[in-house]
C-alpha cells in the first residue's frame, strides 16, 4: 500500500504535514531527520532501544481479554492493549525512550518537552533522570492546576516544570513555549515532542517509536487467537497512541480502525477538542493538518475533561487517514468518557486514564454492533491514577 | 519597480541605511495603529513592518505574543489589518508597508483573495514567518503574481544551499535573524552577524535587513555598520505595552524612540565597505 511509505521526502502525508517553521529551526530539524534516518537502521541503536523497551519500559505490554466488559457490552470480544502497565503508566514512554536515545547519540545534554496531561512530561523527566540529562518541561498553567500529581512526579524526577501563562494556558501554549526554548538553545538541547504533531520529522519519528504497540498486537493476536483483530479503537488528541496502534495495520484493509476524539460538552456546543470531527485543514505548530480555528484563522480554545486530549490540532497522518477513509474518526463526550472510566474500573478492576476512557466509551457503542466472534482491540493508553482528583472534583467529592 | 525596491535603492545611492520598525497591528487598540504608522514615518522609518496578530506566534518572544493577545482582544483580523494599510495610504503613498505574520490567518481567508486585497490596499510585501523556502513553491508565486514582494527570513543556521534557495525565492529584501532565539531575545554578536552577512552577500544582491536583538540607538548603529537595513520590533512593542493605557502619548513616544535610532544610524551612514 502506498500510504505505508509516507511521509514523503518533504515530510508530507498527502497534503498534510510538512515543515512550517521559521528559518531558524530548519537546520536543527534537518539534523534531527538525518540523524534519525541514519540511526533507525543501525543495528546497535535498534538493539539498545529494544533492550530499553524490554528491561526499562517492561514491554511487551499484555493484550488482555476483558471478559467481563465483553459480556456486559454484548457483541465483539474486547481486548485491552495494556499500555497503562508500562513504566510511568502510559504509552508515552515508548517515544521518550527512543528520542532520548537519539539525543544521546547527538551529544545533547539538555532535554525539553511539552506536556498536557503530564504523562509525556513524566516520561521525559524519567528518561532524563536515567540518562543524567537536564530536563525542562513546559506545561500550560491550567494543566499544572488540574494535573498536580504529575507535576510533583516530574519535580521528584529532577525536572524543572515551567507553567506557561500565555494564550489559553494549555497544551498548545506549552508547545509554543517549548519551540521557543529550542530555537534559543538549539546547540545543547533536544526537544522531545510528545505527539505525532509538530514539524517533520517529528510526526514520523514519534509514530515509529510508538508503532511497537501495533506490532505487538499483531504478534499477540496471532499467538492468542490465531488471527488478526477485526477492529481497533484508540483515543486521539495529538494522536500518538492511536497511530502507534494503527500504523502497522494500515495495509491490512480487513482491520477497521476508529480514532476517538474528545467531544467535550458535545460537538454541537462548540466546547470540544475534536478537529477531525468538527475542524478544517490549517497550519499549526509546524504542520498542515486539521485544526480548530475561527473564521479569521485564530486557533480556538478547546475543551475536554482530559488534559491529554485538549489540543486544537492533530497529527498530520491522521488528517491523511481521515481523508482517504482508512480510519473512522468519531467523538465521545466528557460524560460518556467518565461513564466508561467508572465502568472499566468497576468491571475489570483497571483504572484507565481519562484519555483512553474516550476509546472505551466508543468501544462500548461499537462492540454490540459486531458479532460475538469478532475481535475488538482498545488501546488502553494510560492509567488513571493521575485523574482521580479531576474526577473527584467533578463529582463533588473532597479528597483532602 | 516596486515601492520597496525604489526606497532601498535610493537609500543605497545616498549611502544611507534603512530603518524598519515593526509594530503589531491592533496593539494596543485597532484605532491607534494608523496613527502609530504615521508617527513611525515621522520618526524616520523607511519601511514599515506591520504584524498581523496570531493566537500562536511560536517564533516570537513574550513581548510580541502579548501584543498579539492585546490586538486579538479587540478582534483585530487580517482584513482589519489590510484596511489599516488602506487608511494609512490615504496620507502616505511613498513608505513601503510589509505585512508580517503566520500562515494560518492568511489561508483562512484564502491566499489569492488576501494577496489581491492587500495589493489593492497598498501593501508592498509579505513575510510569512512559518513559511520557509521548502513550502514557498505553493505560496510565493501567488503573492508575486499580485505584485507583492516576498520577504524571507535567513538565520545564523542557514546553510549555503539554503541561502541560495531563499535568495532565489525572495524579492524586496532579505530579513536576517541576528541570533538563535525568538523576537525580543537578548545579546547581539555583531562580529558573527557581519561574517554571516558576507556569506549571504556572496550569493545575492538583495538588500539585507537585520533584526532580533536591536533594542536601542547603540545596537541600531552597530548593525547599520554592517547591514543594509535595521529592523526594530520588540523595543517599540515594549513601549506600547508600557503605555497601553495612555495610548494618546504613544505616537510621540514611538516617534522620539525611533528618531534616536535614526540619528544613530545616519551617523554611521558611510560604511567601511564603501570607504575602502
């Protein structure tokens, strides 16, 4: 399939992607691309990465048969890809381990990262601690408030957490600030972008580092079930966990894929974070992709109960997969995600993060439409410990 | 000949350097922008750079980001900015105006519609910060077809190949970013800027304006010795921020601030390279 070879040499996925940044960043991006292209086929680099993924991250993560959810929902057999069991509790570490190895090979001594929910910030701080690198994490001031446990974790790991006060004080503003830091300190600093957005080569390399998730599912499904899944479901903010699961399956057209965006209060209210469902193509953070913007092209404030999905853009590869119809992009509301959070917690004894709770909420709708021998894999991209304060607050429960 | 080329050629013929102030349109309020543009011309501006506010100005520092936020608070749109230029043109038909901004607000209105509207209003050039030369083939020809100059950034990190490619796409002048960083950042190393300008001049005859890090008369003069033009942005925008609540004072304050730089630049009017 032709789309398996994307992006093209200029970092384009069809009309999306590219490198829309000021001239100052062009050289470091080119150097990163060159280094990655050289190292990705280097046997020693691959071996080092595989070793880290096995011994530090704890891969492979299980493909868990959620028998009670299956029974409750009625329909397809539901399997959960347990990315929540990774070190640091989410899929984000797959990418940070990979990019940190790149940083090491490039001789950089300082790591910067942006974070929304804090999972990517924690993963970056973690790997920086292990490699003895300095780490600065940019985080929207509002997100610092709603994700305080992760802020503290990052500080324990030795990172500086910088609350970003500009703009909407969320993930997009943290990304702006991290780009500014990078352009200023490019000589010694490696910018670990946490999602499949940003300028080329980031959407490609973050995808490649997360694709281990989909590759494992291919093997696990074959070993456990003797065949491949019928459908995959993953939440989409920037879209790194989704692309990680989807990418190895893209050429296998018998596998249906569903990317679940944050519908917030409901698409019709305008208070959501669902650019693929309700946005239009534009340019943000160095790439052309679906974004949420007003008629004047100003980026819109987004809303989601989940800080990790609260982003007005999405990785350019998702935009391409939407346009060619390979992936179905849908949305669920805050309330639906919250209900799925509780259901998974009570029924399976697994506390999911609010981000994959969106995927669970959609899987709950999808499973009953499928036959009982069908296989449905949900990417449980992170654990929900970080979210318990948000949930308690929303439900009027005081924890202090 | 375009208005930009005419002005820069005339300056060069007289051994003078261009002074190019930047302000963000709509800051502190859209009603003040045209008056500030005239004040900057009175203070000695040769070319005006007018920023189009954007919600996510990732190549700019905090000073210009805050200016964008002030302008957006009053709903300053791309179309408003073009209309400000049309208003400015009623009293000034000679000073070139360059719009500087990000791609998304332009594409939201349609590149072709924007170029036509801007040209008709009297805009002379466009600098789209997040369009580097790689993405320019889809954008620059449209701007050129409407008679707008395409201004591009060059950076300390631009390779010889990139300089050649950028010089090929650019017209009007080249904007050399004097340091690694965002607008409004600190320290300017004149020696390394001079070396890079020699490298750029080996590949192009386009005039080179230098910006980022020029905050006062002394740094303006230092840059004027080696460049064809001096861009002053954050220093003026900081003044606007400081006096945003007494906007009636701003025209005179900005005029005076720029006039100091004008005098300092004109003192070094005959550069070493002409004298030697």
